[in-house]
């Protein structure tokens, strides 16, 4: 009998968690339906001045190289 209140509490919490998960899933589905995609445009004239960055920063060099490869790509890949 001492375990009954604990078991009832567990069942109640499990049910509440299930309801919250269902509501969250419905919210995500409805949010996805409202998203409107706009084509991206690249404006190279808005690029930051590379001379202001630390040329010894390896991560920055890697990121700049990745961006340059993206700008040079002939087609968009998803």
C-alpha cells in the first residue's frame, strides 16, 4: 500500500509527459507549415575586409576557404 501513491504519481507524470510531447510535436508540425522560403542572394560587395582579420588564425582561414569554395560553386548543393 505504501507503493500505491508512488505508482499513481508515476502514472500521472507519464501521462502528463505524453500529453506535452504530443502538443510539442503538433506545434513543430504547424510551425513547419508556415515557413516560407526565400531564394538566397550573394552580394560579394558586402564581404568583410579580410585585412582586418588575424592571418594566423587557422579556423578563420578554413572558414574563408570554405566560403570561397561556396562562392565558386557552379550549382547549389543541399
